[in-house]
């Protein structure tokens, strides 16, 4: 995947976790509008469709998506963002509360968490 596509995917995923919560589902269009500049909307739409198909994103209503409120799903997101996007452990643990409450990066084995997950 090109650096631009990776960067856009990272921006979408991080924006999603910054506004996560069961009371805040978001559409693909809403996510791309919130996370990306106009010039990135075309590629953003494609990547957002890929993002919401990931096991660590849940559809709660037709076309409405959230970050699951469980530590294992949040661990997958945290490791993806740390390993592929360069986000710091501190920032991720502060953003993903259930993951942090479960012990954060110290409580999970990276290879086990990332097993079976593809990078966009």
C-alpha cells in the first residue's frame, strides 16, 4: 500500500477511536468528512469501507459503525496504530479506555493480537 493510502487509513482509524462510544455511531461519509481534507475524500471513501469491515469495528445499525467497547478489540486497534501508524503507546492507552483498564500494551502479546489481521 502506498504511503498516502496508509496515512489516510491511519487518519480514519485514529479519528474513529477519538470519537468512539456506543452512543456515537458514525457513517462512512461522516467519518471521511470528519477525518479527511476534501482532496482525500475519494481514496478515503474506499479505505473507510475497508476499515469498517475489520474485526475491530462493529456495525450497530445499517451503515452506522462504532469501536467495540471491549479490551480485545481495542487492543487490536492499539497495536495496528502503534505498529503501522507510529502512534505512541501513551496516546493510544489514553484514548482506548477499556484497553488501558485491561493493562494496555503490557497485558497483551503483540503477535497474538495481530495474528490474522492484515494491514490495509
